[in-house]
């Protein structure tokens, strides 16, 4: 006899959705990146704003929280307008700097150093503002269950915090870096909201120390090695440099010198490993510090997974770069002439070099605008986003039931500074 299911049993599967999951597949992503890359090349870069929008829609739409997808509502024209506005500001600024450099020609070196330092300080300030505006724009263009995320606060307040903690970090020779990162993340999260409900951020002292230890290891391994090298092997640097350039005498290289620089080279190769470890832990602790209605998010992201994906991506990109370089070298050797030498006549030489230049340009465009973006997305970004989602646990669904749409105004355009400085992924 067939039994009828109760209303509770019919609704039971709805509660079995994972907290967060990523439902995308690589095939549509590959087609999307390939199309975006080709159109970006054909439009001389103008299509990049459309490409970025479609990629975000793909990633956002495949992230599901309790079975419901996120939605990216930003439009390409908003990115383009923001970029053009910022470009109209940055170009005159660069012109003014170049003009001052020209006027200061022949002046004491302190004038040039002050001018350069001022220019880079301004760039640092603009990058910090760019980060804040980038986060605000992306949040205001993200919705879930029809409710929009948002961000309040001020980019100038964020800039003030960045400057203050930047000075503290410089004064402590970089040791205070995790505290600076934690304070900037705290400000951004405390200004973020979902609908009419604000997020909050709290990183306990034990978590902050858990964030500090990976940074301290990274710091000591790399900068400690630099200091050691500067004190004990600085006078031998010229010998190493000349040997590397092929103009030195191998007999000048002592065993002690070779061991010292070999140790430094090994530590230099290990530095990215520790850095990825730190940045992954930073992301984990940042997620664990987020609260909404006094309920927390929780992440169990694994640094070895992220590290392995980065290594695989770099290795694959390296193979592609080598393959394209070899192919270009073969084409160049065959394209000069059958004797393997350039023609003596300048006009004939130009006729020989023009097609090679075209092939070279096509090769570079394919390499950096097609092959590497595809490999980066398929081998790193796709699995990284999937892993982050699979190891992320959200607050109970009941927290979100009473949240309604916010009436706050959103920026009409965005990310111009971020695009101009090329900061922020996706």
C-alpha cells in the first residue's frame, strides 16, 4: 500500500542543501574565456569590460547558498564609464609628474628623490581608495534571493586607516603587517550589509596570533635571508653577478660563497610557498571573523590545495610559454630565408621582418590574452572557488528570513581606479 507523505516530509529535502556549493563546470567556462579573449583582442581591449561582466555572472551564478544562487547585476557600461572617468584624472596627473621631472632636470638628487617619493605615495593612496570602491561596487551588484548586498562607510576613512597602519608597518619593519590587514578587513566588513542587516567582524586574539605566525615564518625566511646576505655576502655580489652574466671567472667563486648564495636561492624559491600559506590562512581567518545577527561563518579551506593549484598553473603556463617560444624561433629561422641570414638590402630586410613581427605579435597575443587566461581560470580560479565554497559553512537559514531590501543608494558606476591599477581578481 502506497503511503502519502506528510508536508514535513515533502519539505525535508529543501533543508538538505549544502550551506554553500559551486555548481559550475569547466566546459562552459572554457568557451566563455575563449570568446572573451578573442573579442578583447579584436576590439583592442575595449571588450574587457564586457568580458569581466560575463565571467562574474558565471562565477556568481554558480555559487549557491542553501540552494539559491548569487546573482551579479552589474553592467559592462558601468565599468567602462568608471574607467574613463578615472583615466581622465590619471592621465593629467602623469603629465604633471613628467613635467615636474623635466623641470627638475639638473637639480640636486634630493629633489628627484622627494618628487619620486611623493608620486609613489599618491599612487599608494589611490590604490587603497581603489580597493575600497571596488569592494563597494561588487557588493552593491550582488544579490541573493532578490536582496542586494551593500557597503557604507567612506573610502577616505579607509584611506586614513591604510596610511596609519602602513606607517606602523614600516616602523616595525613589516612585523605589524597582519595587524594592518586585520584592521582594514575589519573596517570593510563592519561597513558591509545584506539588505537592511549589517555584518560585523571580530577576530579573537588567538586567531590573530594564528594569522601572525604564518606571516612571521614567511617574514623571517625571506627578509632574514636578505639581511644575512647583505651582512655576510654583499661584497661577493659582484662576483655572482658577473658569473651569472657569463663574464666572470669561475675560480673567483669560493665554496663558502657558493653555499651562501645557493641557500638564498632555495629560500627564494620557498618564499611563494610560505606566502600562499599565509594568504590562505588570512582568508580563512577573515571568513571566520564575519558575523551576521551574532551568527558566524566558518571556513575550513586547506592551504595545500591552493598551493598545489598555483604550482600546477605556473607549471602549465611555463610549458605553454616555452612551446610558443620554440614555435616562434622555428618560424623566425624559416622565415628569414633559406640560407638562415637576413638580406643585405634594407628594403628586402624590412620585407622579411614585417611578417615575422606580425607572427610575433600574434604569438604574444595568443599567449598572454588567450592561453594564459584560459589556463589560469581552468586550473586555478575554478577549482579554488569550488574549494572555498565546499569548505564554507554559513549561518542558519533562519537568520536570513527577516532580512529585507535596503533603501540605501548605490554607486552608479564603479571600479575605475581598480581597473586602472589592475587590482582585484575577476
